[in-house]
């Protein structure tokens, strides 16, 4: 296998370990855990397939730090050691080809749908503009400290299970991003107000994990370049948060954007310049590169090997994050390491009916359905129509005996 592609070059992280190449499978909720968020054997099969595809880093779908608060059904929750053995099997499979596995840690805050959560929590009692979510209750200081501790506890269990690192989910409108956004964080105590106070939550999580797990465990963050919302978290603020975490020694900064209310992370900003270079957040990454030492990863929109290599060669990006392309073709990284001119065949998932196509559930279901297939040892079935995936995913929820637990705080 010729390794002339810049994507095949290794990169050393600040915590001391080396990633064997520049391709990362970005986080995708696998939607295959049990209704209680328990780990199952299929994670081993799924991550072995991705490992054999060649990615140097596999970031898991978001793992909940509190099982009472999930962003989606069938997401993993790790609060204690009851699934340690299954987590070990998962980590070993993911590392079987020399790559690393990091778990993405998340608390959804108010972005926890009402069929899962009757009382979501948030920095402030600001509701989301959707009937899908019950208006949140404001977190007490004691609850904030508990959540911070939970992030560190989950990280330490995953470290014990053999995971190489964790990624804090600071993007897409979940709790960390709610704290960062002046639209969602109206607190007047030490957790709200100035940017320094709004970022205290994520900075304290980072420090608590480091204190507990030391400097040799990978810790990264997925952060929005901005919320793309009026009055929300801006690019300038995102830059400041990155600088603060960089000074503290963070290993990897992954740039994404948007939220449930504005899902630019899967659509891009639709600008012509963005379409040309494929990746949605490259301009921000270029500016960020001038300001931080930590390796930068950009996820969202990369489809052709050419655009990925150009992004690495330009020096603006250190690691390419891929999500949907690795569902359609888990082998894509190996293909890119051994030949030129590869491209992902990812296409928009369409029914032809605009109203349905605009619903995030269609696309997410289509990919979830393919991920489930891979986890059952099958090939992705890319010709299946979106509407059938929604039916399949709903059937899968039912089949897994999804007991939807409502939470009363
Ligand atoms: C099925 C599915 C599940 C996803 N789950 C997560 C997740 O758990 N955490 C996260 O940060 N992003 C998640 N994403 C977003 C992806 O990580 C990524 O940012 C987005 O798909 C854009 O990258 P792409 O163009 O390479 O697909 C998910 C995307 C899809 C399609």
C-alpha cells in the first residue's frame, strides 16, 4: 500500500500518543444501545468494521453521562461499571488495526425530546422553539457540579475499559453549547454573563477530567464555529474558547456548527466558496490555526480525496473528520491511502417531497439504519429509500423493547 497521500501521515498528540493517519470517523449516534442505554455486542462488530476501513481515530456516537437525560433513543449511557466488559470488547475491536478510539461525552440539556424526558434541564429556563421538547428547568449550582463530576466519572470508566480518549460534545446545541450561548444562558451567577463565565462549565469539565485522569489520556472537544443564530455564540467567542482550552493543553479541537434549531453541521452554510472547498467550516479553521497549537479537525461536507488532501496540505487542518461517508463506505480511508482520486458517494436522502425531506428525522434515520446493518455484520444498503429507513428505525426501536422512561426531576 503506497502512503503518498498526506492523509496517511501520522500525527503526534500533546498527550504523547500518535494517531496513525489523518482520517477520523466523526461521532455518529449508533442508535443500537438498549432502551436503558446499555452497551451491546454489536458495538464490537460495528467498530471492527470501521477500524478495518483504516481511520486512525474513531470517535464514538455521543455517550450520555446521565441516563435520565438522553438526546435520542438507544444512545449509550455510561454512569457506572456495569458494562465494563462490553466496553472493553468495543474498545479492543476499534483498536485492532492500530487506530485509537475516543468516546464522545454528552449531556443534551434541553435538547432531550419529550418522549424521553419530561423535565429537561438547562442553564436557564429558555424553551426551544419546538413542540418536541418540554421547556427546561434552570439547573441549580449543585446540579451543575454534579454534571461536571459525571463527565469525569464517565471518562474514567471509559479509560479503564481501554478507550484512548474522550471528546467533549460542545457543539450542536447540547448542554455545553447551551452554557456558551448568550441566547440560552441568561444566568447571573458564576456560570453565566461574560464569556469567561459562560465557558466556566466546559473549562471546569476539562480540568476535572485532567485532574482525575492525568495528561496522558486524550481529551478533545467538538465545538461550533458559531451557532449561526442571531444573538448566539459567535465566531469570535468560539475562537476565545478554543484559545482557553488550547492553553490548558487540549489534544484536539474539532470544528462543527449549528444546532437542532439550525442544523448547518449537516447542510453547510450554502455559500458558493464553501461548496467549492466542500468542507463547511474551513474558513474558521484557517483563522483558528493562527491562534492555537492544538491539532484542528474539521468535520462536515468533505467528500473527495482531493478536497481532503488540499485541506491538509494547506496547513489549516490537521485531521479530516468524516461522518456520513464512512457509513456509506467504511473502507474509504484505506482506498484513499492506496490510490488517488477517490470520492464518497454520499447523496442527499430524498423522497422528492420537500416537507418530508426537510425533516432531520429522515436523514438521521437513513444513516442510523445503515449503521445498524453494519453492526449486524451486513453491508450498507445504499439504495434504500429514506421513508423505508424511518419505518425500519421505528421498527427497530420497538423490537429492542425500547422502554421509554420519562424523567421527573
Ligand atoms: C446518523 C448521524 C448521527 C450523528 N450523531 C452525532 C453525534 O452523536 N455527535 C456529534 O457530534 N455529531 C453527530 N452527527 C454529526 C456528524 O458527526 C457530522 O458532524 C455531520 O454529519 C457532518 O459531517 P459529514 O458531512 O461528514 O457527514 C451525526 C450525524 C449523523 C448523520
